[in-house]
C-alpha cells in the first residue's frame, strides 16, 4: 500500500477500532482518503464541499457586478433629472450653448422648441428643439 491512497474498512459493529480486511459485499463501509500535498488526508467519500474545492460560491462573484450596475443607473437618473430641471428653467434672455456648439441668447421659449439669437448685428435667429440645448452659460434670472 502507498501513502497516497489508503483504503480503510471500518467494522460494522463499532467494537473494533483497527482496520479490517476489505469486504466486497458492503461498499458503503469503505472510506477512501487521499494524501494531500501538505500531508493531511482529505476525505473524498462524502462528495466534498463546493466552497472548499472551488473557492467562493458563484453568487459572491455576481454581487460586485450587481452593485456596479445599480450605481451606474442611479448616476444616470441624477444627470437626467438635472438636465430636465435646467431645460425647464430656461427663460428669455439666457445665454445658451447648443449640442452643436452654437452660442446665442434665448429670444422665445415655446413648448418643444426655443428661438435663439446667434448674431446681434444681422439679427440672425435659429429655431432649436428644446433638447438641443446642452447648457445654460448665463441665466438672466440669476442676477
């Protein structure tokens, strides 16, 4: 027999603590143990535990991913609310910048669009969708 693989048969009645000869009729009475590299015997007859043989359970790895997704979604909601408040507070006389980079002054605010004066000398006015405004540079109401 080698030290790597050792088969012990326990007595059925429990009266004897010494190993006995293998019995081919009762496979349930055998306990198979292997010698680990560190010198300790690992019991493999019970099927083993998933957490000890493979590391952490799978749900532990999903927890950080779920936390990241929650944090990303709440950040998006905050930005969306902030942008909606900015567009709702836009008024005549505010200096704005569009998504395309056009700078101008709000002349008229309608339901879904605004009119922006982009050139004072030529009195050039452009009509934009309300969502095309990227930021309010100077608010006339903030005096």
